C-alpha cells in the first residue's frame, strides 16, 4: 500500500501546534481558514481555526452527535455543517481535540477575525462566539463573486486590513510591527509556494499524491501559515514526492483514469471513497479544495496590498466565468479525464454545479462530468449506495471513451 512517509512528521507538527494551546502562554486569535492569519501572527497570537475543528469533527464522524444539538438550539439543517458541527460540539462540551491532541476544550479567544471572502456564514458563526465570550470581533468584507480583481477592490480590502490593527494591538498587548508582518508573510509565501509544488507533483503519472492524501497533507498550510514549521514540513514532503516521481512510485500502481474534484470533501466518507477510487485505478489528481491554499501573490515588500489581492482573488470568491477559466486551466494542466462536482447540501458557496457549470465544462473540455449529491459533514445528505453506482457508471463511461480515442 502506498504510504507518504512524511505524514509521521506532519502528525508531530500538528500535535505541537495544538499542544498547550489556550494554556495562557500566548494570546489566541480565532480566524477563518482563508482569513488574515499572517497579520494576526505578526502580533504574536497563536491562531486557531474553527473550520479546521469542523473538518476534524467531520472526519472523526462526530457530526452525527453534534449537528442535532446545534439544530435543537435553533440552527437550520441547511446551515453550513462545519458551523453546526462546531457549535453542537461547543454546546455539548465535547471536542475531538481532547482525544487527538489532549486539549480539554477549544482555546478561548482573545480576538476573533473573519473574512467573508469565502461566505457570509462565517460572520454569523464567529459572531455567535464573540457574543458568548464577550470577545472583540472584526471582519473583512471584500467584494464578492468578482471576475477580475481591480485596484479599487484591493484598496478597499487594504483599508479593512489596516482597520483591524488597533483591535489586534489591544487584544495582543503588542504594537503593530511592519517588519514582523513582512517576515511572517514571507514565511507564509514560502510555504504556500512549496504547497503548490507539492500539488503539482500530481501532474506526473503515477501521481505521488491525490485528493485524499492532499486533504490530510494540507493541515499545516491551513493552520500554520506564516510559521517556519509549515515551511520546513512542505520542504520535507516535496522532497519525498519528487523522489517518488523520479522512481515512478505513485498512489496507484496502474493509473487508468485521472479525475478532478470540485468542491468540499465529504469528510465522513473519505476512507470509503479513497478505497473505491484505488480499486478502480483512478486518481483524483487535482481539486479546487486543495488549491485554495495557494496564495502565490504574497509579496513581503507590499504586505498589505499583496495580502488583500491574494485573499480576494481566491477561487471561491470569483464569478462563474472566472471559475470556468480556472477549471479549464487545471483540467488541462493535470491531464484530467473527467470532473466530479460535489454538490454539498449545506455549502452552496463551494458547490459549483448549480448554475450549469458541469455542462459548460463538459462542452468546453469534451470530457465526462458528474455531480455527487452529498455534504461536507452532514452524512444524512449523502447516499453511499446511490453515489457509488453513479460513479461506477461514470468511470466505465470514461474508460470506454479512452479505449476508442
Ligand atoms: S465556505 Fe461553506 S463550508 Fe466553508 S464555512 Fe462557508 S459555508 Fe461553511
């Protein structure tokens, strides 16, 4: 069985990140997964990401217990299931962080910061906690769903970035230090460019990393952006994957089909899905999700402008037209035979199949596409039997096409 050896180190890095978090040694800032983590780190905060907690709950199948608790307190079953998993866990006073990292609770925030570049849900989710903890909160609200990101938009977002500095100073007790911000941003840029190279190793056949390895390997780039630890980890991982490419060692021994995954992972079904695709000699060679943490516009010489640009131009914040261009580029770059669109019931923000995109991509690329109905955490919206038979038919269709092309 294929094994990425660096994973042992990644587990250690993640354990170190969580261990002692919230013990009072460092002030804690909560941040959205594509929020201004570098700016927060430059003030000396340890940065905690509730979405990472949501994903951990999903992957460890805790959502089944926690989502109903959030629903009983008034949240609809249509609301982002990261939010309802996280809030249910909070209300139930249980967290997988205890078993996995020895934390009794999620760390109490000294400051809460969000960016609605991904969705408005984070604003409501984070405000819930700000009200409970009586904790200061600040939001960045960039223009949404844009085709091109212009200077006007960047100027607006730069203003918003700068407006949270006084709150950060109050909550951290430290003055803003431009050199420190540049230093953190440089570390973040280095790590994100390494992550990009890691993902690009999957251009090779057999690919040494696929979607299901990628969503595990992305832990440090989500929670440790701006640290030496993240940079060091991706250097190690890249080295191993490049060696595997050179030795022609990949996730699959025989790689017959290469797919693209659009949208959120189905966290509660990762193992089954991964096994299914391995058994069918299929690699999911690229995804919008793993690519979401590539911020190649970071420039430490222009830290505010480049942060505003990088965090505003992310895939999820773009128009349908811009997203189509991204997908076309990735499908060609990774020699994709078909695209899977995950229509996540509780995250329309990251479900791109609802305005005709599958058919558009099918016509542009002349490859099969398929929509999986499911959800990131709420497995009541995912029918395994139905989706597996749809996927079997989809893979057969691709194989037949490849045979005759
Ligand atoms: S993007 Fe989707 S999954 Fe992520 S926080 Fe927003 S609604 Fe939830």
